[in-house]
């Protein structure tokens, strides 16, 4: 937020002033005595000339119209002086009608012809003045230059015409052309007696265009020495010093221009009060560039108006953000100064004011006011990356994360190499995470405390659930923002039997959500979880599960309470589970006092093991399945007493089935 001041343009010599110089030069060149044959004409013409030089224009006009012209109507000196007077009055009152000057010029042209230098320059002056009043001054400059070139051909030795050409070249921005015309005028050294101040003033302007402000001020000083009342030179001296302050980067140069500006503004007349005020503001800017906050503050305090408040407010704002120990006292002062500005500033300055106030209110944690000015800054200049950056930072701090994401994205598009902004933006882009998904069944104890029992298992990448009323637990986190999620940001559903049914989410603790679905039917079910965070990111996951609430069943090759032959009999047991299939690692067989582990165990001869659908028909894994275990007794069954065989197995959902046989051995004697 670089401070700035109004850029006043350096005053340029108007074509009307040049016309006056040329007309006056023509008057001085006239040999009045040789053309007069009457004492009356000589006497009254000299009286008119004295009145003209003392700016007693009404008296001069009276002498010319009532004495000189009646005495000798074809004497062109009278019309030249009348033309000079009309131009002087136009300078004094810019809104005066051009009709009198046009009539005098027309009369002069009838006597001297349209190739006369005075006539050409007068015509050029009126042409550009008419265009200036209609707001199209520069459009007529080429025509004016053509007339001036015509005048120069007629009077090639008159430097005043080169001065007029140089002035018009400057109006067109042709600095090199203007410089060439000035050089041509200097070679001729034939100026009218009042032209030199104008020459030095124009030379000073050319130096300032080259940013040689010190040399320009020296030329303006020459002008003021020749003509102390030359207002343009005073004005230009002040503007040159101010521009030197604002455009220089060397500390010693800035200090020099501050000194020049202080001296120049003290010498300005009261009617240049606005320029004096501008000078004080520029001096404040100079001290700001020199990091002399106290001197800058004094300069701003001595100035007045919105521009002073603006620059002083920015000075205080910058200091409050740079000098940490002063932030408490400077921020309120900066806010006060900037808010005292009564009118809307030019666009660039209004933008800087809004940026400063947005930053100041942000530091004060007044986020509402901060956002108001940040949005004003964005509206003033959509291409200002700082405005979008401030809007994003304020929105993030206010918890408006979507708005922050949009504003920071816009700022980075305009200026990608903002590493701190990029880091925050990348954080806002992080999607929610859904992890640690598990299924539980909840029951109440006698003391009404909930008890959770895990009812879900993952087997070979598939999830199996053994309860029709499970509760899904999952950890849901939003790394993009510090603001916790709420249940309205989580949408859950269950696909079951060709229908999509809603499921109600709720928060437990530690970012854990629980989803209570409607009662589930056995079979394949799909849970869907969609999470949207505060920054506008979404994440969705699906959890396919198999709901299996049935226990495994068994089929034996022997009946219950069967009688077997002593020896090592072969037992064949088939285990059935229609949905999830048998978890073979859970098969256990207890044989009398020993337990055999399947599918392999010490002392067990596994004859056959495979997956079957119906009796002996091979089935694919995961389909309705059976497990067949075949084994021989590990020892002779010839001891008295019954033999107990018990088999247990769980399916992949965790449902546990159990079956047993109590067998008698042939030849066993009954107990007495």
C-alpha cells in the first residue's frame, strides 16, 4: 500500500501566451514614427502602448478605437495591439467570449494577409482555444502546428515561433520534437523582450520530463528572476520538487528535494494555497520514504483535506503493522484518520484506503468492518490480488471457509508466488476422511449403561455382519478447517432389496459418528456415507456388507446315539452356511477327551477337504457353501463307555454353530 499524492501536471505555455509574445514582438518591431504622418497618431498610439504595458486594457482599447484607427485605418499596429489585448483578457478570464478576438484577427488579416506570422499564430491560438473549450484540445494541435510552420517560413529568424512549436509538440507528447524546437530557438537567439521567461520555463519542463528535477527547478528560478510574477514558474518549481520526492529512490536525493519543496512552498502566494497543501503532503511522503515517521506525521498534520488524511492514515497504518509495540496506539489513530475522509478519493487512492482499513480492522479482530472494506477493494479493482487475499484471510478467520477458498483461489490466480496463501489454500482443499469403519450391536446393562458388542468381521476383503440391527461406527474428520462437522453435513443411506433407505447419522465423540440403519434383511447390503465440510469439499464412500444372522449347520455320516464297531472308524462331517461361508480356521472337533483342529491337526488323517454346494457338487468360493471334514479316530475305539464327538465352527460373519454325537461301541457291557 504505497502512499501517493495527487499528480499535478507541470504548467505548459499556452498558445495564446505565445501569440501575445509574437504580437508584442511585432509591435516592438514597428517603426511607428516612419509610418505616421500625423502627430496625433504617434501620440495616441504611444499612450495605448503604455496602457497595454501597465495592463490598463480598457484605456488602451479606447485610445486605439477612438484615436488611432480613425486617424489611420490601415495602420496594422493598432490591430496587432487590439489582438494582444484580447488575448490577454482571454488569459485573465478563460471563459470570455472569443468573438472580439476573432473580429480583430479577421480585420488584421484583411490588412496584412493570411500569410502574416501574427495572423497565423493568432489563428492557431483561437483554433486550439476553441477545441480546448469543447474538450478536444489535442485534436486541433496538428492544425495549429501547420499554421505555426507557415509562420516560421515567413519569419525564420523569430525564436518566439520556435517556442510556440515546442509548446505544441509537448502537448502531443513529442518530447524530442519539443526539445529540437527549443534548440532551434536557442540557435537563433532572436526573442522578443518578454519571451525569455517563457523559454526558461519550457526548458525547465523538459528537464523535469527527463526526471532531472533539480535542473528543472534551476530553469524555473531563471524565469522567476526575469519575471517575479510568472505564476507558472512558481507552480512548476513546487511541482518539480514534489515529483522529485515521489519519484526518487536515493535517500540523499529525497532529502534534497524535501529541502527544495519546503523553500518553494513558503514562497508561494496565497492563491496557491492548494499547491502549498499538496507540497506539505509530498514532504510527508518524502519523510515516509526516509522512514522518519515523526517528521512525516508533522508534515501531514500541517496539511489539510482528504488527501492529507489519506496519506497520514496510511502512514499510521504501515507503522502500526511494522512496529509491534506501537500497534495499540497507532491502529485506532490510523482508522480515525482514514474514516475522516469526507469524499470518495480517486480510484487508486480509494483502493489503498479500503485495503488499509480492511487490514487494520482485521488486526483489531473487527471482522465485519474488515470484510466490508475488503469487498469494497475487490469491487474497485477485481485484478488486485491483495484485495482478494485480504478477503480470503478475513473470511477464514470468520469461519466462512467457502468464501475464503474462493477469494484465496482468485488471489493466487492473479499472483501465484504467494507461498503463505498457497499453503492455506491447499489446506482448504483437503477432503474429509472416513476411516475406522466398524459394526457393533448395542445393548443396555441392568444399570442402563450401554454395552457395545462387535458384530462385524472383515474376511478376505469382504465385510460380514451377524446382526440385523447393527450400528455403524466411523471416524469422520475434516482437515481443511478447524470447525467441527455437524450431523447435517453427513448423509447416509442403505441399499437393500433394490431400495435406497435413509439412515440417521449422529455424533458420538472424538469425531466418531454412528449410523443407525433400519432393520436389515439377510443378504448383501451397501452402506453409503457422504460428508461435506465447511470449505465445500466432499468425500463419499460405500461399504458393501453381507448380513448373515444364521449359524452354520452340520451333516454327519452317523446318526445320533449310533453304535460303532471297535477300531478306528471314519467320521465325515459336512458344515453348511448359505450366506457367508464357513471360516475353516474356526473348526474344532472334540473326540472324547481330545480336541482336533481342522483343517489340519496332529494325529489327524484328513481324507477330504473342500467346498461343496449340495451333496458332492463343487461350488465357487463365497457361494452357498459347505465344508467337509473327514477323519479317522486317532486311537482304537475299544474302551468301555460312550464316545462323545462334538464339532464347533463359525461362519465368516462370526455366527458359531455346534453339534455333537454320543456313540456306543459294540461289545460294550452295561454298567451294573
